[in-house]
C-alpha cells in the first residue's frame, strides 16, 4: 500500500479553520508504513520499498505489538546542527542496509517512528472508516515504547502554528476528521502548511567544481512534466542550478551515480540559460532531491536554492505532481 499524501493549504501559511479538522506537527523526516506480521515488524518507504534493516531500534521497540497492524508514520531524527528533527538529521540513515552500520547509526543518531494513522487492525482493512474513528482505534494501541511515539493532535490551528514555528519545526498538517484513508492519493482532505518553502526537484545535469573537475560543484534541477513515468522524467522544466547544501561525502556519492547515467542531450524544455552550460554534463532525469529556496523569480527560477537531501524515496512522477501543486502556474512555460 502507498501512503495517502497531502496537498498545500489554499492560503499559504494558514492552516484550515473549523471543528471538522484536526492538526498535527508536519515532521521533517522520512515517510514510512509499519506492518506487523506475526512477531515481526516490517518498514516500507512511500514507494513500497522495504527499509526495515535501516532502523533496528524501531524494530526492537515493536516487540509485543499485535499481528496484522498497518500504520502510517514518519521516521525522524535530531539534526545535531539545529537540535530539532530535520531531513538532514535522518538522511545518513536512509540508504543503510548493512546491519552493523545500522546499529552504529542507531546509537549515534537514533530515530523515532511518529505514528499518526492506522489502516489495518487484526488484518482487517479500516481505510474506509473516517479519520475520527481510525484515530480512536489508534489511541487504543500500546505505542508508548522505545523509539516509538504517537502523534499529538490539536484542535486549534493557531496554537500549533505558533508552537511549530517557534520550535523551528517543519510546519502543520491538517486532516479532515470525516476523511477516509485514500492509499496513494494526494487528497485535499489532508492539507500541509510548511513554514519553509521547499520542493522535490529532479536532477537533469551536473557541473564540476571550479578548479577541480573531479568534484561535483552544482546540479541543474527541474520539475518533471506530466509525461513523467514511474522511474524517469521524460522532460524537465528548468528551475535553475543548485550548488550548496550537501556534505562532501554526499556530493561524492551523488557524483558517482550521476556519472553512470550521463546522456548526450539536455533533458530540459525550454533549454536552460546560464554561464555554466559549456561545462555541464547532462544526465537521465531520475534522481530526486529536496531543495529549499527563498522564492520563485518571474522567469520561473528558484532564488537562493539550497540542496537539503537526496530523496530516493520519491519518484520523478511524484515530484512532478508535488511541484505543480506547490508552484502552480509559475511553472508554466
């Protein structure tokens, strides 16, 4: 099952009002579905890829949970630089499959599974129940355990907006109490109000570091058009070039991947402009990255973009949908 996805709130920066909504923290982490089969916990990312091996502390905390559960959650970890849960905090753990490394990282940078919904209990599908009933069933489960946390809900959007903004958290997630769980759908029944401006973009080319052609200097990014397929974007609409944000090790890892998917022609339409085009190597548009930016210019390019993390859990087709919902007509050529 793929998780239900949110859409941006109609009024930027303002969560919906009214008694028909509940509000939670919008965590800056990795989406995960947690499934119990017998006495074993399995974790899956938003594309149904298994990620259980990366989070041994979450698996250990699940001992004693009943069979037949399917939970929706976010995996978070504290970023040492900021002291709050961020995507950078959990990023070093996303790709881990080696058990020894996973255990070491669990000690160095422990993760928490924040659970906010339940879609199956005792093997019975409850996705057609309204959120109010699913939440009541969720609260009956024993989730007070190591590396686990039940998401706290708020009735007042003003209070949670003030709390999350003051704490430096990602934002607010608002959900309609009467809504069913819609697997894989991006629904207006769930509205997100981020405090920061970000999107997931697709890499279409890379530029070497000035003075050292062996190192990655920056990447050209864009959003996938509606011709995007499951794994690749046929054409990208250019959003600009991004150079800052990733660590040296992340840059080296990314460059190794990009060198293996180089192509002859630019995957952008319209063709991007800039001083670094002669030094650019174009790549197959299949690698997604999280980008934070100040604003979008009248020409459709991001101002002051910063790479926050690689997003192997996001497909180009999903990045296309999310970008269009976030930026709308500003991405139209």
